[in-house]
C-alpha cells in the first residue's frame, strides 16, 4: 500500500512538472530549444537513456518526458500562420506516415502486446511529436527561419566543447578503437562524439560560413574553422560525406554571386587543406585519421544487415510489405562470426521501409525528395538547402535520431515559398541581427 502511495505521489509530481515546463516552453519556445541542445550535448554519455520507471511494460525515460512536454507545449502555443503553403502532396505524405505509424502500432499491440509494440514505436512517435512542435513554434513567428538558424549554433558549440572534454579525459582513438568508462564498460567507439552529435558540427559550420559570406565577420569564419577541426577529429566517415555534400552546395551557390572573390578563397582553403592533410598524415594523429578513413568494415556490415533483413521481409505477405512489419518485430539476424544482433539497421530509408512498408517509405521519399526539388528550382536560401542535402546523405548510413527532427523539419519548411511573398528578406541585414529597411521607405536622394 505504501509503495502504491509513493508511486502515485511521484507520478503526480512528475505530471505537474511536465505541465509546468510545457506551459513555460509554450510561452518561451527558446526554453524548449535550450532543452534540446542540452540533450544533444549529453548524447555521448547517454546514447540510451536509462528508464525512470516502467508502466505496463512500457519503459519511461527522459526522452519520453521531453516528448510529452514538447507535445503539450505545441498544443498550448504556436498561434498564427507559418506564412508558407505546404503542397497538397506533402500534406498527404505526412498524413500517410502518421497513418502507417498508427497502423503498425495497432498491429504490434495485437501481435506482441502493448509493451514491446510501444517500446519499438517510440522512435517514430518522437519524430512525429517533435516535428509537430517544431512546426507549431514556427507558426506566427515572422522570424522563424532565423530563430531556428540561430538555434543550430547552440548544439554545435555545445558538441564541440563535449568533444574536446572527451579527448582530454579519454584520449583520441580511431573508428576501430573503443573508449571505456571508469567501470570498464564500453561507452562509445574511440571517437570523441557520436555520429548524431558530429552532424551538428557540420551544420553549424555551414551556418557560420554563410553568415561570414554575407557579413564578413572574421569571428564567424574562425568559429567555422574550429567546428571543422572538431568534425575531422570526430572521425565519422558518414558525417564527412554529408559535410562534403553541404560544402559542395555552398560552393556552387557562392560562385554564382561573388565568383572571383569566392573562387580565390576556395583555392586558398583547398590548398591549405591539402597541405595540412599531407603534414598530418606524418603524425600519430594522421595515422588515426587514415585508419578511420580507410576502414570499411562498418559499412560492409551495414550492407549485410540491409540485404539480410530486406531478403527476409521479401517473403512476407504483400499486405505486410505495403504497410510494414508490426512494431515489436525483432530485428534479430545472425552474424558471420556466429553471434546475433538485434538493433535496427543503420539506414533510415531501409528501416522506414521495413517498419512502415512501401507506402511509408514512398511517403518519406516524397517529403524529402520534394523538398530537395523545390530547393533546387526556387533557389532556396542558404544554409537550409545544403543542410537538407547533407541530412539526406547522412540518413543513408544512420537512422534518424529524435533530436535531429527540428533540423529536418526546418530545412523542409524553408523550401516552401512564402505566401504573398517573393522570397526571403535580404540576408545581410538578417545576418547582423537587424531588419533591413524597405527601399520604398528610404529617403529619396535629391
């Protein structure tokens, strides 16, 4: 009886805290942004948050509490219009994904029970809830693009500090070594950051480079250089590929605006990078980077996972192939060494196709592919387009983690043409944090 009273009291206090925090985030969305940045910074130490409690076989963790808080904040706040028209096909695709998630959850509950199905579905539930919150925060805020663009620098700076502290505490390994905590447990590979943390370094660097390009603040270029160095030390090949995709878009867009100045800067940077790389390869750090760049065993293992699971699902009925496997279905597959692994395959497109079926995968491709096409046709403003393209490449070798949802939603929304507007405000004034005066309001010259 006493235990029941204690649990009821804890549940009541926790619910009150969620309501209070949700109300605060609804009034001050930056509180939610700060909470997200904090949890991103903690991803290295808590890649899988321990459960706070278990209700009916459903483990409740910090991320569940965060998602519930942001859902409440989204329902209480976000008044007004986004100022952009979402295409009908995109709306249909979003509705299709939500429908497939609910259907797979219902099928999972009836097949495996509430606990296993809910625990497996939480990844997609996080994405839907936090995506909804991101959209609602953007509604009614005339500076929503700039607000999210500024936020991208918060986790980038926090992650850089975390990476440096991890190097100081554990040293620097390669993609083939491991780091252990004080109890001897493996907490991550020898790299100082997780891959989902490292992608924010690339995103932050793109934001700073774009702002330096339009305002020439040298500190922005220095900040981008620091993030770039940390990105190299993080030693995640998939993030390097995503960063290269982002950089390519920045270069192509920049050359069309200031060709001579930008070309000279790019040649200088490329030459310095090539020289630095040759010098670094002669050091112990260079040997670590060389191992991380050349070791392809991880990617080959992921390819095996995709092929095995897709071949296994090919034998399922047509209905399952269309709507996906029920949540709670095991990812178990054998290894060549004789062991067995049960984690989801590291490919968001493949895992989406397996969990939400061909219909869910088609809806996802329609959302992201449609945004990329719109960005290319409408000359979407930097840095949203390179970030969108970089994430598209990154998700080929990793699943989407819940805290990257605001980045993807923001990048997709930016590609939408504002209603009653010809495009974005001038970038120079925005980059300096002030509004630019309309040419019509300017005093006429005599």
